[in-house]
């Protein structure tokens, strides 16, 4: 990432994402768009500006609102921004996992074999997506959340810190 990277949202998660991107080689730095935060290049919807698009090699959405994150991600792609998945080098992602555009896999997260995520998912620090599990679009796994083997999580859901989504193969106790 030699060019600048665009991050929509300069709240806590957006700032954390920017630091992770910079530590992984966003050598051109990070530009923020946010409707309320100081020190930004513009408002959230200013990504349509062609001059801004020319400066940015990729764009990410650092917002906690799951539905808005997916909406903005689709809008970014529609105007030509690359919206790749981001996997921190301290996360483990199986080679057979399929990550949707704009999915963010943070440090110490684990993504198992034959898993799938929709666009705009967040797999936060220390979360686990076990083998053969699937996340719908815009799902947020909070720190330490676990989605066990074969489980499916619906669009825009949040799996809270420490919460476990059971495997459909488990026997109820």
C-alpha cells in the first residue's frame, strides 16, 4: 500500500483501523472522512470527489453501524475504489476461507477452513470463526466472540464479546 488509504469514520474503530493499516504498510498515510470528527478530508459522502479518488489506493469503512458500513462499502465500489478484505498479519486465515469485500480481520482473530463472510464484516481482536461457518453481510464479531463449526450468522448481526454461536451439529444440553 504505497498510496494513501481512505477510511470512512474517525471514531474509535476507524482510528484503530487506520493505525493497523499504517502498521501494515499504508505508506502514503490515511485520510479520514467523517461527518463530525475534526481533522478529516471531508464528510462521509465526499468520497465521490474524483480528486480524492485519485489519491487513494483503497478504501475501508471503519464504522460500527453494520447496515451503514455495507451501504457505504457498496457505494465506494460503485465509484471505483478498491475495497479489499484486510487481514492483519497477526490473524490466522485459512487458505480456503472466502472473505467478502471490505471484510476486516483484526489481530489474533482466527478464520477456519471453508468459512465464508459476506461483504463488510468485522472479525475483531481474538474472535474465532470456526471451520465451515458463514457470516452474512455486515456481521460484527466483537473481541473474543466465537462462531463454532458450521454455524451461520444472519446479515447485520453483532456477536457480542465472549458470546458463542453454537454449531448446528452440537447436541442441546
